[in-house]
């Protein structure tokens, strides 16, 4: 599988400018109106227009744009809705780090290898899906230069049947994910404190 390459250092600079504008303007830009089709065998990570500095992202699924935290914000909670936990969104929380290189993991699901981790020193900053009910997931992993992983643990499972919301706890952020059940219906996350 080929993962698309993006100039993330350029996007990081743009992300910093966008984060400043969002903080001053108090709004998030929308990526509506695009009719461009993304090849489904490549991970579509997200853009600064879709990024969120603090709060809940929009929902993502195979028919929606990827979700993305911006400018040193990391995923601190997730929520899903719809059949088979089809729609996923995340809570972005400022972590105070400096984002560097970013890459996308291969897609994964409950079939075969059902777990993906970011490389050590990298943290999940975005999620994208493909396939029915968001069956295949790819994580956007970003290097946070001044953080190390401490006190890591696997969360419990989350799906829409149990309310669909899972918080990782104060100061804990996602570094990996695992799927279980048809269409990756249940998800759990490997989270760590940023030390």
C-alpha cells in the first residue's frame, strides 16, 4: 500500500499561523464545497482547513473528511455514533508541544493486524477512514519534540452501544488504536501521559 506524501513541515508552519488566527477569531474554517475525489488506497490525512486547536472535531467516516488536531494539540477523547461506530470524532486538547514530522499509518481493521501504534516520540494528531462503516482506519502520527511517553495504558473498548464516548483522562493522549468486531465496531486506544 502506498501512503501519500505531504510536505508536513510546510503544513506545520501554516498550522501555527492558522492556530493563531483561530485563537483570535474563535472559529474553525470549514472544508466544504470540494468535489475532488481522493484515491481510496491512499491515506487522506487532513488539511489545515479541517484542523482544530481545542474542542471536539467534526465527525469523520468513509464519506466525510479526516479529523485533525492542530498546532501542538493532541487527541484526549473519542466519540462515535451510528451503526458499527461508523462516525468518529475526537477531542483536541492543547498539549504545549512542538509538532515536527508527520506521517500516516497503513489502514487497519479487525481483520488481520488490528492494531497500529505511532513510532516512539510520535502522537496521534488525526484519523481518517475508508470502507463501509469506517471499517479501515489510518492514524496521522506527528513528532512532538519535547514530549516523551510515560504511564501508558490501553483504554477500555468504546462503541455506540455503550454511549460512544471515551475520555483518556487528564494529560493522556493517543499513541495507538485497536479494532474489534464487525466493521471495527469496537475500538480501544493506547494512551500515554506526555512527560
